[in-house]
C-alpha cells in the first residue's frame, strides 16, 4: 500500500481587540481575490502551530503576537490540508497589509454579511460569540456623557475631594465639560442594542480619552463650576482645572495622548483599564501614544508596561508632598 500523504496544517489568527476583529482582504489567487479572511499561513516542518502563526502574522501584518486558544473546529481544505484558527493578541509592531489588499476592523454585526473566503465562514458563529461576550470598547456618543462623568469622578474621587466633598456636585459640573468625541467607553451592554449611535442598552463601566495637538478632552467653563460649587469655590476650581486640562499639547500629528483612564468601582480588578488602552490603540490612527502616571500608582504602571508602554521621562511635582505623590512618569507606546 502507498504511504498516505502527510497532512499540511494551515493556521489562521483571530486578532480581537475589545469588540472588534481584524480581517484581511485577499490579493490572490484570482478566484479568492477581494474576499476576506483571518490572516495566517502554512505550518513548516518541525514548527508548532503557535510558532508558525506568530511567524506568518509578522511577515504578513508586521506585528508580534501571542497565540491563545483555538477558535472553532478544523476545516478540511483538501484531503491532505487542514485549516485551523487561534485567537491571538498583538504585543508589538504596526499593522500593515504586507501580503493583502487591505485590513479592516469589523464588529459582530458585520460578520454574516462579510464576503468571506469560503473556508473561513465556518468560524463566523464562534467569532460572533467571542465579539459579543463581555466587554466592548467603542467610540463614545452623546448619550454616554453623564456616564463618562460619573465614572471619571469615581476613579478620581481623591483628587476631586480637594475641590468639594460632594461628588454629586462635582459630577454635575464635570458633565458639560466632556468633549464626547475624544472619548471611548468600555460598555458591557453595547452589543445588546441594535444601533450603537441611538437607543442602546448601555452599561458603561469605563472611560478613556485620546487627544492630540488639535485639542483636549475637557472644555472647562467657569460658569458651570460656579453654578454647582458656588461663586468662589467654583471659580477657583475652574482656574485649576482649565490650566491642567486645557493646555495645548506640543506633540507631532502622529502622537495620541491618552488621559482619563477611569474604571467604575464595581468593575475594578477585572482588566478593564487594559482593555480600554488596547481598544484606543486598535481604533485610532496614531503611530505613537503617550500617557502619564504618578509614581505612587504602581498598579497602573504595571498595567501599561504589560501592554508595551515604556518610561520616557519623569518630572518632579510641585507641592507633591501635599498632593500625595512626588513625580509624574511619562510613558510611550509605539506601534
């Protein structure tokens, strides 16, 4: 009897960030050109699936990844070729379609109607479940304004207490200051609604802003703070906050500045801050990202370092003894 031909394994990567999946448009062969797939390639002799997938995604997309659990079941391409998919997480590099026509981030509602390579359609149901389960990091809309203010006040209660011990008044003054278009939110209910921009069953448990040289995330108006905190206290608060929040950022156009990373008290210690930062990196066009953290906020520094941020500068804080920290640490991430 002739020896059976060895089975060729082809691996594909499901790169998911928040509620979005990266798909790649085929450039060849002619019968598949223009269709969308999970990127990947063949496993070479002696390679593990994980090593092959990491190598292929680096070659095709220019990124470094860690390979996680399987997605769905094997798909038989031919009698001697098997396709399988794994969930992957980007740990470095910058996405670029080196071997494809284009790359695209899609949500759960986009998967059924996408023009898939036929074999990859086998995973649509499981990919949909993966995108709908748990947390969605999405662009904020106007109806999120009050929730964003509430989450920020919860997260920065200690800092705001220097202005007033009444957090309801702080929240009311902060709400109109928010530049909603600069914010993203972590929403546990985003996928339960039919329209992200209209009436959604939102459950906002985190907020983050990404700003740049064109403008900041808050617009402080003294009248709002005086209305809620009183003439004198409100006026002082407005001057302090305007100087801190509205100063121009002297950054190049390709740099995004991350600020107001805030998580609701009920969602602490669940990795929400990490997902917020990763979601902003995935959904904005900047090449570099910068943020600042105080020297005493060790958990936040550890979180950012795991994502790939590195320390680039430190500045001593004036009157730090009274503020509860001594230095501001500036960290940077490059795609």
